[in-house]
């Protein structure tokens, strides 16, 4: 099953990358690639709120579905992901090379 196709390469449009070409984020503890999204809830007093009203704030956390280790997404955002080892390349690509 293929994912949705992005718009054609029209100047000013944003193309959707092919799912298979995106590198997975894996748990550093057990190498699992499935995570559970959790929220930490915080109370925001009116004096700190930009609206002047008390409220709630949510902080997202991602926990490994296998071992429970928390993964910090910003740790994975610094360098571009590597192509999967079985990636053969496609038209307009680098021929499947993973050399940087």
C-alpha cells in the first residue's frame, strides 16, 4: 500500500516525501521503532498566562512501546536520516548511495 502522493513539483508547492525513503527513529535502549505519545500536564497560573487567564499546558513525550524508555525527538533532528540499508534508489536520487 502506498502513502498519499504529494503535489507535483510546482514552484511554491511542498512535495510529500515517499514514506519508504524516510529514516525511522529507533529507541536507543532496545532498537524498537514504535512509540507511545504521552502528555505531561502543567497548570499555568493567570499571572504567567499570555491571556491573563489560568489554564493548562501540555508537554508531549514519546515513550518506547517495548521498553518504556523516553525518547527526546530533538536528539534526532540534528542530522538528516540515513537511507534504509535496502534502499535501491530511484529516479533523480543518488542511486541508493548512503555515502555522505
